[in-house]
C-alpha cells in the first residue's frame, strides 16, 4: 500500500514539474432553424450545438442535478479532487475503468484531449484542469461544460438536449426533466429513450435520489417524482427537408453580408408549424410501413400551406429513407398531376355559368382521330356508361371521358390554361385537350397554392418559408415583407367547387381519408397515365396540402394497390390532418354560403332550372348572378317531356 501511495505522489510531482500550456478554446456552435412558435426544428453546422449564452439561461434544476451526480465538491476544489485522482489511478493501474474526474477535468478532456486511458493523459488532464480553474470562474467552467458535453441522439450541449428531448429551452426544464437529461451523460447510447426507455427512467430516478442526498429535494418529493413517466417530446428529426429548404434560402439571403451558417450562429425563423410538420412526417412514415417490395423505393413530395397567407406549415421532400440534402420533391419536381388538375377545368366551367348539374357525356371520345397526335382517353376502369351525368358526379368519381367531353364541348384548352395560371400555376401548360386529365407538368408547391384559392373564397398567396434571420446578438439581417395576396376568383365559384370537392372525400375517389380524419375535407385525387404519378390535393378551412407519390425515374410504376391517388396519397393527408391542431381543421359550418349563392332545384337532364315537367331533378347550390335559364327540354313549349338524353 505504501508503495502505491509513493507512486501516486511521484506521478503527481511529475505532473507539477511538467506543466502544459492551455490551448485556445474554440467551441463550434450551429445556426438554428426555428418553427413559427420558436421551437428548434434543426441545426446547420458541424455539430448540433447551440450556445446557452450564460447559466442564467439554464434551469437551476439542471445545475443541481449535474453537480449532485458528477461533482458534488465542484465549488470547493481547484479543478482537481485528489481523493478522486488516487481512486482513479489505482483503478487504472489495476486495468479498471478510470474514475475520479471532476467536471473541470471532464471539460478538459472534451475540449483538448483524446479518450485514451493512460496515466500520462490523466496527468496532463490534471494540469490543464488546474490552469482552466485559474483562468475561468466556476460559472464559466460550468457553462462551457454544459455547452460542450454530448447528450445522445446527435445533440451537444444542454440547449440542444432540452429541445431534442422535451421541446423546450433549458431554462424551462422541470426537476424530473433535468434529471433525465443529466442521467444521459453517463452513457448516452445505453440510456437512449428510443431503444432503452426503461433504463433511462431508472437512471433518471438515480439522479433524482442524488438530489435527496445533497438536500435539494426531500424524500417525499423524490417519491412523487419517481413515479412520474419520462414525458419525452422527442423531435425525431421532423422537418428535415424544411430545414434544408430554409438553409438554401438563408444562404442566398445572407450572401451579400458574407455570413456563414456554419460559423456565425444565425437564427432562421420559418413558417413551419411543428405540430403540422410532425403529423406530416408521421403520416408519411405510417404509409411507408404498409409498403413492400419496390414500393419501398417510391418517393413523396408533400407541402402544406396556410390558406390566405401562403405560409408553408409543413414540407416533406422524399421518403423516410431519402437524403434531405438531395432532391426536394415538394419544391423541385414537376410531374403530371393527372385528375388532380381537373379543378381548373371545372373551375373554368363554373365561373362561366355552368352548374354542378350540367350534364357531361361519359362515352368514348376521339380527338384528332387518325392523326399523329390522336387522343383517345379512357376511364380508370376502362368502362363507359355511354350516357350523361351531372358535373358533380363526374368530379366526385373522376370520370375521365366526361372531363374530355367538357373541355372539347363546353370550353377550350386556352381558357383552362388561363384559369390555372390565374389561380397560381406557374409552370407552362400546353394548350391541348389532354390537359383536362393533367398531362402538363406541375410542382406540388404550385398545386397547393393554387388549390388554396378555393379554400380562401378566391384569394391567392404565394408560398414562402423564411420569416426572419438574425444573429446571436439579435441583429436582424432579413425580415420577410408582408406576403402580397390577390383576389383571383369570386367566392361563389369557390363555394360551388368546394361543394363538389367535398363529395370526392365523402363518396368519391378519396373516401380513404375518412379512415383517419372525420372533420371537414375537400379535395381531388389524381393518377397519371401508366401509374407513374399519384396525387391528392386537399384542403380544410385552415390548410391546403398537395401530396405527390411516384419514382424519381418514371419508368418505374406504382403498384401493390397504391397506384392511385386515393390509395397512395389521400390516406397520408387523412392521417396528417387527424394529427394537426384543431384550429386548422374547421367544420362544414365554416363554409357559409356567399350571398350570391342559393339552393335551387335543377334538372339533371339539362343542368338548367327545373320546371314541373322535369322528371330528374335535384337541389344544387347556384350562383344567382349567373342563374341558368329554365329547362329547355321539359318546358311547356316542348311537346316531349321525356329525357332527351
């Protein structure tokens, strides 16, 4: 025993005669991407670490738990605990795990040294810890420690840890929350809540008991806290593509200032709503869990816009396994929308005075027959009724031949293209009859913003993501101007279209929505030719979303029962809306009829005002400013009151 003590004294004397210079201290902090309510959505930098600025930004609960667990004598030593050193060196000499490090020594290791376990490294650590204590106050050392240490799940420092595990800043952490986070320090992987939640809970309770031993809480309080669940609010990497989109926009905004997001600790405030984004990500993951085979390699583009403002509240730019730094399919792709483009055809007709009862012919149709560009559209089931149906029925069941008949008999392609551009479609749409079935190419972002016009009673707002950028000192480098809006459609046409799009969800091609979401819903499905693209564009009172699914290489086709917009995309929208905040959902009562709308009995054979001789009639909403004439088929002047169709 005496030999061992002499050895320790000798080693300590060597340490005192071989001083080490203290290297410069540099801690890399990341820029933050924040949600609309101030939550950290993600980080941009080498490490996910945010400067807590001072211990005043950190809850005392964290500091009490840390000192009670890691270094109870912190305020009484000069960086070194000699009892701990002797214990640690003895363990090292006997090939056991090193111990005895103070918080200051741990900080030295994190800042300057490798993780090797040798006597020489331990002695260097001791010397540098003493110099650190000479140069910095206890409060500064404590702050540096809490800013640098690793807490698991890719986050460094107490600020990022508080956001990652509890969705709050570190000054708001409660006693149980602080103890749970501090408990991770011993083994961030072994106590990870995703794989070892029971171990994390047990470790939290150990740290709680340390507070009893140091007199910070009573035994009674310990028993109360011990029985509480972890109550985690894990980020789970929600909004990866939103973070990347914000990064791209911020880089361009800051370029004239010479600022770097990797080194200058900027704060990027965005329009993202955390709860909507979380619901969107989880809805996509849930849908992918159903896939097998090649469908696992499919991609998704989802964007959700707040009606009337253009604020992007959620964005998913790829499958759950996609690299968020690659192609963002919500913003960067243009694909054929299929029948989800029909709202622009039917909006054109409704604006021009046609009614939801206007009969459309569902029959084989040939455009430019015998020519190179001959077009012969078919219904999804390759069947036809060879009869007329009301416009609302054609919308509800997405009848292709009826849409093709409408664009060739009731309007022209140029009018539909003009209408689509007015509502916000920015892509070039070829002026051919086939656009009735969505043969032009568009992006999910423009589809969402254009469809939102119907939800807002006629107002268009361009989508935007970044609201403000400031540095760590609060200097503002960018503040988004008020997003301009413009009225591009009358409220009556919007109401009529919404009535039809509601029927798509209630009894049409998007009934899969109702497996998950029971609130107000309106929308339109889309499936492109050969099943290369599936779409659903849907809205509530508060939000409009466009969802695309397909493969980056269009030679691959959707399958496994998920080749349709109603089976591939509509369920994602239903799940997302079910998990979104209540104020974004709305009810049918929110869609009050404009004063120019009246409920009127129409003849479904003519689409005109019903007269006593009409045998097939139904009540529809009608724009009284474009009130149709009396039914010319069954009027008194007509000698044949039967169905002319």
